[in-house]
C-alpha cells in the first residue's frame, strides 16, 4: 500500500532555497569525533550564516534521527537552540528508520503547502559510531536488586547471585539493524534479493567499485560542493567523505568474505553501505517567503510517496514508492533526468533495477499493467552513494534530495527522483524539479 502526499494536490508550492551537509565520516570501531548534535550544529552554522534572514525567522525546525544520544532527546530542538533559532521556534524530531531525513523534508513541505509554515529548516542527523552499548534486562534486574539491598547480608546475597551472563552486552547498532518482526538483519534481506534476482558476487562488487570510482571523480571535480568543512576539538578538519577507497577494484573486493550468510553469501562489507556519521540541512520556503526575503531558489519539491512491503524484502521499497509517484504524474523512466537511489547494498540497488522493469513483479506487486522502462545507469547515483560515502541512516534521505538538486543544476536538467529503502519494509520517494530561474 502507498500513502499519498498532499504536495501535488493544488497546495502552495514548496521551494528549496539552500542546503549543506557535513562530510560523512566512516565509523572506525570507536565513537567518532562528533556527537549527532555537534554534527547538526556544524552543518547548520554556515548554512544559516549566509541566509538574508535571521535564524529566528524559521517557523519550525524538523530533523530526522534514528539513534540520538542520551543527551540529545528531541535532537531537532537541541540543534535549533544551539543554532540560535530562539526559544519561540518549535522543533521536533521524526523517525522512519532510513527514511527519517526524507520524512523531515516531507513533513516540512506538507506544512508549507498547507499554509502552516513559510520557512522551515529540515534535514537529517546521525552519529552511528556513537550508537549505545546496552545492558541486558538480567543485569538491569540485578542492579535494581543491588540498589535495594540495605544491609550487609543483603548485599552479600546480591553479589553471590551475580553471574558472567549478567555482563553480556547488547550492541545497539546491531540490534537496530535487525528487523524484530522477521528476525533478519538488513544484510540478510539483501542476500534474499540477490538470490531472488540471480545476482552474482561479481555484479555486486562491480557496482560497489563503480560507486567508489564515481565518488572519486566527483571529489576531484569539486562536485560535492554541498559539503561544509568541520573542525573537531583538537583543531583537525574534515572536508570530504572519508570512506572513499580510491584503489578499490573488483579484484580486491572479491577477496572479502561474506558477512551475513557465511560462507556462501554474496553480501560483504565492501558491497554494503558504510556505517557513518553525518548531518544534512535544507532550507525550505513558501513563495511568500521567497518574495519577502528575495531568496534564490535551488529547486522545488513537487511530490512524495511512501510505501510498505514485506520486511524480509525491504530493499525493494524504492520500487514501490517510485512506482506510486510515477503513476500519480503519468511518468515513465524517460521522463526523469536523474535518479538517486540510496545505496544500502549493491544487491538492493541492482534488485530494484531488475524489479522496476519486471512486468510480472509490477503487475502482481504494484498493480501496474507492465514494468517501467529501464533506468539508465549513467543517470543513477552519478557521484556515488552509500557504498562509497556511507549511509548515516537518519541523514541519507535528506542527502540524496539535496545532492540530486545539485546534479540537476550542474547538468542543466529539470526533473529528478530520490528514493530509498527503509528497514521494516517501507520505501520513500521524492520528486523534485529545477526552477527555470535557478
């Protein structure tokens, strides 16, 4: 089933004025140099500093985030206050797993088109390297008993009950990347799609290698100009996505062992999205706000769609959401100039491309009369994606929309679709267009 958007029903137009993001920083086995809130502020400061209106002119601030830290409850509000938006500007955080950043944009756009807001700061944030390590219920129960022990004898009895099993830790990141309904990790769902569509290990590694090659080319050509330099407490600076492996090749990727289906699987760390930290903000405005502040326009958010499907095959979510979006507007693939499909896994993107043009799948699962025309690989993720730059889950949905607008402007093109799969069996898609005056 797909959930319709109000954006294309004759409401007020929604303009994207500006946007930026931090570099995406690969997690390397320990907490990274920035918390999620610090990343949000680092991305927001230069963006707000160059606007012709004060920070407290926003009607609201909306951020997507899946795993905020214990000191970051309602992280959108924390970031808004630290960015100087003022006490009177409300802020809230949304969570739709991998689609959280896109959900923030969709929510902001809906409020603008309905006349509830004129100027919104929206985006996504995630510091996956700071995901918590948790105590199990057994240990929590023991700690409760310990705190309630008032006498020496009671404490001795509590200590005597302590067992090695009490110290078993729960890695929050691994638990969060496992679907609790079907009991599969996201990587296992990618393995299911690889087998369903007969994908080979070589195909997966070829796609991953191409993602790194494209990001390398984009960095060298200064195409990633939405990135702002950020500085840590020791004065070190970060100015580009640091998960890029310029020397990646199919031959090197072939040496990696499967992670999710040992020893026979095909999904490896090399053809999967990297665990990453990052933040993205976009400034969205109504036509009234554009005129009031004489704002330049980067593009427009035209419409969006959300869809649900079997959680065990969640990677096909983009097909379901994009199909609903295309049907609403009477489009086929040839009507879209550029595409961004978030690279959760090579297998997931390649499976989407196969299902997209599969007549049987589109008839039985999407209610279409036939499959769609193939998506041109030369117009898909042209500057790389999650496999090469990382996938900070709360931020990626906003990143692909922002970067798609830059790609359209760079190539003097009009229309693009950004989409991503969502853990739990969902998909999201957003249609954007460039303004003629952009």
